[in-house]
C-alpha cells in the first residue's frame, strides 16, 4: 500500500511544504503598504539603514524594519531595499560630457582672447569646465584695438596659437577691418579671429532667457550699455551701474541653451583651434 505521508517525517522543509510563497517587493517611493500587525497604512517616503519610513494620509510618519509583516492589497509581501538609482550622465554648461578626472590641466601656451571682462565672464560661465579640462586660458584685451600690440609683444607660433573672439564682426565694421589686417599680416597663420554680429556680448544672451521679446534698439550716438539700462529702467548714472546690470544678465545664464547660436559655434571653433596638437 502507498505511503501518502512519505518515508521521512523529519526531512528538511516539511514546514514549508504547501505553504504560499511571500513575494519580495522593492520599497520604492510612494508605494502604499499596510502593516499587518496593527493595520497602519502609509506610503513609502524613504529607505535608510535597513528601515522603511511610511507616511499616512494625515502626514504622520513611522519607521519599520524592512522584511516581512507588510500587506499590499491584503496580500502579504516582504519589503526589500529599492534598486540603486543609475546615476545620470553629467554634462557641463556647454553640453559636453563631464570627464571622470575633472582636475584642471597645466595651462597650454595657446590662449583665447576676448575683448573685455564681460566676454571673459560669459565664456567662463558656459565653457569654464571644458577650458580647465583642456588647459586653455581666456584673457581679455580691454578693446580690440590692443590686439596688434599684444601680437607684437608676444608673437604667436605653431605651438602658441591665439584664438580671438570679437564683438560686432560684420562687413564694414572696425572689427572686421582689424581682423582682415591680422590675417594678412605676419601672424595670420597662427591666429584665428572669429566673432558674433551683435554690438556687445550682452546681446549674445537670448531675449527669452531674460524674459523679453527682443533687445531694445539704441539710437546712434548713445552709449549702448547705458541705453540698455535706461530702456529696462535700471540705474545707469553712477559708476558701476552697467557692471551690476551685466551681473544680473549673467545670472540668468545657466547653460549654452541661453546663448545665441552665433556665439556658440564661434567659441567651439576657437577651442578646437587652440587645442590642436
């Protein structure tokens, strides 16, 4: 006759035989569970040090050990730690991937030259991480008229290139005539001059970034930055007013998306030029 009870009543696993398996559920944020022992019901707010915090509909929070003793829709479950969040790929303000080694490199002999302090600050805010990674220093000329003097005193070479960014580089402008003269001169092979079409680097910040429809038009004969401050109702009569206006504009810039494409491509071109081996 067949033995329906088996041959060894003390064999391992006899208590679990036929029992329903309790599933493991990750304690993800906002998961609603019930505590079996007292009926407390709440949503997961955090998991830390082997415990899960639950918050009920009244905003009260309680802490419980992870593991068994919980119900979801009346069915028993075991709460387990949530899967680690995959870290998002980080990018710099210019849109480049952040390198694993973010230490600044030793500065290259080559330089990027810009017209003034505001230009340098804008380039630093958006491309600073990239420039430090490449070892590129940005210097400002305090005026395009001083470019010839700098090239004469510190001549460029195949191993010491200069990339120059100018404002208002449009046909017929003073800046375009200066750029043409440098290209035809003795240093032209080792100097790359590019520019944007705007009167000042302020206009390289998109109107949308400042919450305006467009930049105001300033009449000829009026100092452009002073005219902008007046048009926006900002202080403009005291020394330092335009500097404070620029800091306000600069504070609105968080990434390359806040700048005009006419500037973006030119700065990237200069970085490539001065970092070519």
